[in-house]
C-alpha cells in the first residue's frame, strides 16, 4: 500500500508552528507512516531549519514539496504579532486545503495559528474549521467535528454552544447532514458500508416521548431518511447504552459532552479530532502557537506528531495509535 | 418482587442459586407459585421455604430460598404487564420497606417495576425512588446515586427531557444532592471525609458565561454553599474532564446535572454491574440499574450481575453502618 500524503501547513510563522512541523516532517515514525508535505514559505522553512539546527529530510524530498508563498517578505520574527504573519498563516492553510480538494494530498494536519495575528491582518477568522468550510464552499453548519480514539469515532451535531443553544440547533436537516458526513468520511477512510449509531438527545432517547419529543420528531426522521438513502444507521438510541455497546463504526451524538465524555474517559491522550463534512480530512493540534517559546528550539512536537500519526493510521486503517508521551 | 411480567423473579432465583458463603442472606417478598413456575421454565431445581420473618429466613437461606409470601391475584405472563398485578407489586414494596423500617431487614433490594402497569392502578410517582420517599415519611427528599466499581454518580435531574433540565436545575437541588451524598458516604459507605466533584452543565463549564450561564448563576453558588458547610467539594468541572482514571481518583462522588452525563461514564466503565442506591432514606435501599427487560422475560437470558451487586452493596452498607455505630 502506498503511504498517504499529508500536508502540514506551518501555521503562524512567528509561533512554534514551523518548528514543530519541521520536527514532525523529520521524525522517523512520521516518515514511516506517511509522506509529509510541508506547506509554507520556502525561506521560512529554511530559516528555522538553519537557526534551530533541525534535521530535515533529504533535500530532493523537499524539492518535490509544493511550497505555498504566504507573502512573508521578511525572515520570520519569532514571538512577534504581525499582520503579515497572520496573512501567511491563512495562506498556508488555504494552499493545503486546495491540495486536499484536488487530491494531491490525502489529508491536512495544520500547525497552530495565532488568532491575534490573523485578526491584525483584517481576515475574519474563527478557527480552522470555519476556514475549511469557507475554502471548500461548504456552509459552516455542515462542517462537524469527528473525534477519534482507539475505541470510538464520534461525530458531534453541536459543539461549542450552551446546552440551551444546542437544543435550538438540532434540526432534522442538521442531524441528517451529520449522518451523511459520517458516512462519507468513513467511505474516504476505506469503509464502504460503515455502521452508524445515532444517539438520542434525551434520557433513553426520550422513551417514546415520555422524556422529550426531539428524538421522535427530529432525530428519528433524519435516521429514516438516511436509511432510505441506503445508509446503515441505527437510532436514536439512549446515548449511554449505544456508546457502551460499541457495535458501530461511527457514532453521531447531539451534544459536545455526549461525545467528549466517552472519548476522554479512556485517558487524556490517544484521541484527535478531524473536521469533516467539507469533502476533505483536516486536523490540527489542540495547543496554540506558544509565542513565548517560539524560535528557541524547545517546543514539544510530540502532540503534533501524534496527530499526524493518528491521521495516517485512519487513512491506512492501521490499528489505532497509542500515543507517544511528551518528554 | 418487582413487576411479575419482568425478569425480577428470574434474577431472584439466579441470585439465590449463585449464593456462596459470602452472600448476604435475603428473603424474596414474592408469590411462591410464580417463583416455582419460573424455576420450572428455567429448568432448575429450586428449594423454597415459606417464612414468616427474617430470622427464619436467615436460618433457611443456605438450604432454601426463603419467601415471604406476597400472592398475585392471577398468574403472571412473562413479557406481558397487567395492571391487575399492580396491587401485589405495591404491596411487596410496602412489605419490604416495613421490615426495613422496623429494623428487621438490614435493607431493601427492589426488582424493577414497570411504571405504566402501575399508573392504571393509581400509582402517581415518577418511579420507585419517589414512592420510597413517601413511604419513609414526610420531608424525605430521596436522592439517586448510581455506583460501579471506581465511580459513584448522583444525577441531580434524571428522567426528564433535556429541554427542561436548565429550568429544573436549582442551587438548592444541587446543594441537597451534595449534602445528602456526603452524609450517606460517611454513614453508610465508611468514607470519613467524602470528596465531591460537581459537573458543569455546558461544554467547557460554560467558559465564564460564553457558552451558557448556568454555571455562574446556579452551579457555582451551590459549590460555594457546600464548601461553606465544610465539605470537600470542587467544580463546576467540564464534564468531559471528570471521568478519566486520574480524575476519578480525585473524588468519591460526582454530582451530575443530567441523565446522560452520569450514565455515559457509568455504563462505559461497567455495563453489567451498576447499582442504584437511594440516598436520604431512613433505611438502606438498592436496586439493579436496569429495567424490567420485558423483551427477554421468560427466556432465561436475564443477567443477574447487577441485581447481585445490589444485594452485596446493601449488605456492605449495613456493615459500614454497624461499624460506625460500634466505633462511635
């Protein structure tokens, strides 16, 4: 089997992004699992490679890398918020998303951005997932977070909103869109007929309307439509029983905590998130651009490396990863 | 007895058949004829002894399943609930609670009931827990706790639609749940200084009001009040950070805001041996954390693990209480 190609946009060139991306690209485990493709200004990569004495892969591999030009005109100034760095951050991510859309890479794992720098560039930006939506022409409400752990793949219909707001957002359309996104994503991961389990919103999935009507009136119709489309879907079932059963390839849950509780129960690490629904596989690390230590060569690349390895394993359907520990 | 159409009788019989020297002695408050019929359908040899009180039961237990008769007015069909059994179902609960209130029984373990079959007979309580609260006397506000090895959770709201949860949650309810849990962990679980962890309602505990304000308005004041009581309490915690192995070591009970928040981690940790404990009653009451399982009643496939865990927990709680009263 050929190794998957994974694009690594550098993130904010003044943060630790380029450093951890370079460290990851040079990591033997990463190189064994995939073909990493650094996406960023060539001179930024060269700068950090030299100043931090990072071991890079052989130069001919890099010649093949489709560097994006982010428009960073000066050598990077680590730890400094500038509009140019913010603009470059977005340009790197856009270039990587473009490659994924065109099929030149199988997935994108982005290094951290700095929201202040992007804002200084005057670019409306509320995180990578919304940029993925925008760049792929996908409505933001059709983009979902799928968390992956050794035990679960869980797609969240609602995410970072209050419980009250989540209740308003759960519609037949949205649930159906999430089910379809789950199906399509698992197709792209090599599973032609994934079994999808859909959680209820209320206790015991409402118990026939006794504890709330949403399961009957909103979730069940979405499941029915997905079944008519030929998808293999069960639900809505009480989230506690459904998730304990583990009989499905992917779960669709209604609330942030319904999905995050079981994922994190198994341990702090060993899970990662993929932005799905936009036709590409996009991930990033949970930590920020750490301006305070940028440019010093001390940034811990392990979380970023683990995310790349997780993504590579999903793409090759290798057994799920047990993460490396940071030093 | 529980609902005679459910798996309760099968669980009782299987628990007695599985007895060892360490098993707590118990008596079934049940219809002897129905237990005989169930034993026959299971293809097991069951020796029963009709007893009049629990001291007879304790003597008989090793060689026979002791039964305090609670006759049905008509035979029961597995899987088919019938409101004409409601009277016996309720009588069985009353009888068992009476024995516990008199101090004759160390505790009550209830088999699952089917509420719909009782409503027709005038039963107006949302469930067992509330009915037991009424039997215990006025002013009793029972609190449900669910227990598996390594995790105890108290859901402050339980069988209600999620849409009603933000309205139903009050500082008083959370404080009552916390106080009741702390008191009972001391008196009946042998935990001298219980540590409480209170879960948030919203993702990331609301992020200072960014994603919901129930943490600031309702939950934080409850944590403060519990802390002012001198209790060891932390929170509101983002619920997803509360249940991994390291986090679970940092508290004795998690106070949760809604059903799934409490039940997802519980069922994930141990699907088969969860026990439901009613806190705040003047007697010990436990039950299996599953329902009547009408779909498999009469098939012999019922798993007695949760019921047996409930029996053991009631016995352990009684032992803890006895120990506390000798040392004090």
